[in-house]
C-alpha cells in the first residue's frame, strides 16, 4: 500500500521524485543496479534513510512474499534481542519464560501504531528493522560481550543510519555507556570503533541533502501538507506535537511502567540499566517534539527502549510478586482472574485484527479483478476499502483503521494523487480512483 508502489519504481529525483502528485512516467526497478541508481538520487533529493530504502526497493522488486518471510524473522529476532537486553545476557527464553512472555505482551500491545510500524512494508523497514539494528548495536554493551571490532563497525553504521529519533538517542546512550566504561577503565577497541561508525551513520542520516530539498519541494508543490514556516518551532508546533504525539503514545505505553514502579516500591531503586532505557524511551518522544510532524508511528523506538526497562524490572520483581500473590488464596484467585481476562482479551483482539486483514485482502483481490476487467477504460473508479462493522473502533491502533485507509492505506479520490497515480502505473492502467470521497468532494 501507499509508498510501497512508489518505491517499486526507479527514483526520479530530477523530476519531483516518486511521492508527489501529477508526476510523469516512471521505470520499474528490475535489478540491483536500478536500486543503487535510485537510492543515489533519493539521498540527494528526498531523504537519508538509505539502508531502509534499499530493503524496501529490493522487496518491491523481488516480491512481497519475501518481505513477509524476512519481516517475521526480524520481528522474532527483535523480541529475542529485547529479552537478552532485559536479562543482561544471551540465553534461551526458557531461562526466564515469564520475562520473554512480558516482552511479547509489550511488543504486541505497547506499540501505538502496530500496522504502520510492523506490517506495512515501507513502515516496517523504516521502524521495525531500524529498531532491530539499534538494539543489536547496543546488545554487546548491555551483555558485556566482546564482538569483533569490524562487526561493530558495520552494526554502528546501520544503527546510526537508521531513523532520526532512534539514531540520536542511540548515540547519546552509547556515549553514556562509553563514559561509564572509561570511568571504570574498561574501554575496549570494539566500543570505540563501533561508536565512531555510529556517529558516521548518524551524520549521513541527519545531514542528508535530500531532506532540505524535499522540504523546499513540498512547500512549492504541496504547501498544504507542510507546516508553514511561520509556525516552525513556535508554541503552536510544540503544543500540537505534545497533544497529538507525545501524550497519546505515553498514555498508550503507560502499562509498561507498572513493573518499574513496582520494583521502585519494593527496593526503592531500579538500577542504572532500567533508568537508562526508561530515559531513552522518554528522550525519543522529547526529540520528536522538535519535528515538524509527530506521527504516532515515530514513537516506535520509544516503546522498544521502554520494553527493555520494563522487562528488566519485571525480572527483578517477579519472585517478590509471586510470593505476594501466593500469600493468600484471595490474591491467587484475583491473579488468575486477571490473567484469564487478559488472555481472553488478547485472543479476541488478535482474532479481530486477523478478521480485518482477511477482509481487506478479499477487498483488494476483488479490486484487482475489477481493474483487470476494465483496464482499457480511461478512468477506473473502484470501491473504497472499508473496515467490516467498524470493528477498528475497539481494536484500536493494533488494527488498520479508517484513519489509515483515508490517510495512506487506500487510494485517493483524485486520479492524479500520488497513491492513485503510482498504483495505476504499477498495474499498467490509465487512471484509477476510489469512490470514497465523491460525496465528500461535492459537500466541500
């Protein structure tokens, strides 16, 4: 959906790129050489998340089934890495089954915008995958492993050249970890080389020429979608970012603070490990306050770092909590009741999400069949996607919602809109649009 179609074509930076309305013909990506040419142009005309974009264009070329398989592996590996960071060593989840289960709960229910960061191909490569790169880089510092210096160089480059907020916070955390190692006189070669390449990657990301060019291009052609210059870094921008991004994400992931607060109640301290990752989580949200746009999906790295802190606190407080529950039969019954309700709720949510996905898949298949039957027409009007029975109202951000469909996941009512235009080019038809906003267009 959305940007996935645009990245299936060679990026034409000299002609407004592939994500603007009213663009001309584009050539499909058909080789690794096309991807390299495309990303060279992309870096200097649009944005600096080059490693993620390379993967996006690779999967757009070879087929989405390969992305689905790779994405499953990345998600599983990320949960393992978060678990290892929480327990402080690389070991099988069987050693701390409850901690690994808590990591799964945090990932499945703590992420604010699950579809945009985990299922959407472009979004997953930008958020889920970069989260894994950042956590893999930090893993040796937390578990006190001694990896190859050049392995850390590659890991550092990827972690730095990932996603802006996550990259900056990873640099800050690594600097703190290095300072601690220096104070203890335990700085090693792999730490220094990894940090150097982390900074290089962050520099390539943050000082990308394309980011400035994109802002100017969008102000020129799509000013309505860009925050006006007079509002940049003014009270109104910070207020909107706080109320529309910072606060909703913090509230949504607030249950992850429960083990941390419980540990504080038991021991009156939580340790540097937990404090560092809790601080990193809040720092990601604070960094995003200074962004012209604070989309909910950009809080993904905040949830990752908070998951590490929460799971580490859960590990340290689990034995006390078990003893406290076992002390009376009433507490045991209450705990079992809460656990049962939580499991039932979780299963219902996952079934509901699966239902939404299958419904949208069926609608997509019907749309493609309809387009194939009418491909010679100058303009094909297709039915807009819809969520069955408005089920997304109680599934929340774990499911695709009407908001997703209107603002990216579905085509537009204008055939010249980027999403509709690239979709038509991808399936080699003249023009496509949806019927969703015909009535809306008349009313407005």
